[in-house]
C-alpha cells in the first residue's frame, strides 16, 4: 500500500463513519420535509445530527445550516450577509475585507459580490509567513464611508496550502471593536481538523466547515451562524434549513458530518504534534536544502509545506507519485495546476526557483507512514539532483 499524505485535499472516510452510513442506507426512512412516519424518522436523524454538532460547539441548535460543503458554506456566508444587508435601513455594508491568502471560494465569490452589489473589495496583506498583518486590518477597518458604515471581513482559521494559523481571536476583537455591527466570517474548512473549533465559533459571526476534510462523507458541510447574525438564502426553493438553504436535506450526510466533528474533537493533538516534529526533524537532517516554508510553530500540526531547492515541482511530484507517496503542490481546487499559487505569491516565494510540496496528515497517518515518506522524499530528491 502507498502512503497517503494529502488529507488537506480530502481525508479518507473514517471506518466508524463508513459503518454509520452503511447502517443508515439499510434503514427505511423518507424525506424529512414530509408528514408520515418515514419522514419523522428522517427528521429524527437530521435533528439528532444538528443537536450533536450544536452540543459539541456550545451553540444553539438552530445556528447550524447544512450545505453541500465548504465552497457553498463560504458563498452562503458572504452572499447571505450582503443580501441581508439590502434589507437594512441603516448600518449598510460598504466594504468586504479578505486576506490575500484566502481560499478561492472566498476570493472569487467576494470579487463577484463586490461587482454585483457595488461594494469595495479590499485585500488584507500578510507577512512572509502568510499571517494577516493586523495593523493593516485595523487601518482598513478605520476607513469610514459614512456614519452607518459596516465591514464584512473574511479571514480563514488556517491556510489550506501552507498551514499558517491566523490570529482569529485578535481579528474578531479588532473587527468588533471597530464597529459592533461589522461581520466576521471564518473559513475553518482546513482549520477545523487541527484547531479548537468551539473557540473559532465563539470568536466569529459565521464559520464554514466541510465533512470530507474531517474524515466524513464528501458533499456535505455546514455554515455555523453565531451571535444572531441573519443570513438570506442563496438557494431558493422549499425553504428548508429555516428558510436559509432550500433543497431536500442530505440526512445521511448530516449524520456523517456530526460524527466527523465528534471524532475530530476527540483527536489527540499532542500525538500529531510529536509526529510532525519528528517528521520535520528527520527530513531536514537527512535531505539537504529542504526547508519548511512556514515554521512549525506558526502552522497547524496536520500540515508541512516544504521548499525544496534545486528541484522542479512537477518532476518531484511525478517521482513521489511513482513511489506511492501522495502529496501535492498546494490546493486541490486549482484544476490540477502546479503553477505558483496566489498564496506563495502573497508571501513572496513564488519566484524562488524551488519546488514546493504540501504534505498533510489525518486520522489514518502513522509514524511508519512518515518514516517512509522521509525515505521516499530523500530518494526522489537525490535522483532529480
């Protein structure tokens, strides 16, 4: 068997969740929006999933909107906030502030929203580690466009390409200190697996998560609405999810997401921290001219982004794949492109002439996997050089 170190793209489904899904598919239940006994059974499963997630995150049951995944959750957070803004007589949103290293689901949707609704889109710069410059954020928040001016801010919990952890608590404080009516959305699709998700939720108005990043099924996610924030629907239809996201509910997906959140919050972070420390130490001591793009102390325990000198990215990834090591150059949402990403450009390393690879861990990763990965990377790098 090969070594799978691309959990940031998708994490293999956990065996407990696979068993849960199989048992639910064998069960008889109907559409939760219908009125008969089959529907009531489906509604019980759906409500149970919502209640379980709410309990784990210390929030109200009604604050969870089930979606088709992280991209829809990000879009709903941004579009839903701005469309709700149209109904406001005062406190209008004038600016959308996003970091320059956000996922394309936030960058592209915020650019589109800015055009449609004639809002100012402003990029928050980051430092050379990909961390938001909070003084620049403060300056952008202070720029007033009127007495009732509001800002919609979207900054992720941790970066999906280089793993940098953002100071989400400080960001939330600055956003609300500038104007309590400002809205802070946190894309936690990547961070939910490695950071304190209840803490992220407590320090945000809106939080996006995705099941398949946590070892759950593909095609389901959630937008968590905190602090009474109102959201207008982006998908119009039968009014499911309390009029905020229409469409027949994915009952089995919701149950899988709930179990994925539960198992993720039970994760032994110290174990993975030690795994990463040993992996990085072994790799850097055995392979010359290989560096962490972002230091371990500034990134999540589940990701290592490497800068490999005197090697071509495409050739290195090809050899790693031939050696049965699954890694990536960055985001899996870039249509297979290995061109320098906007994230690497933002931190100023895209034109360094080096190869970049992302290795990401998950529930199935073992020390044996990482020892094997060190050996494979060493052999492939030596071959190319």
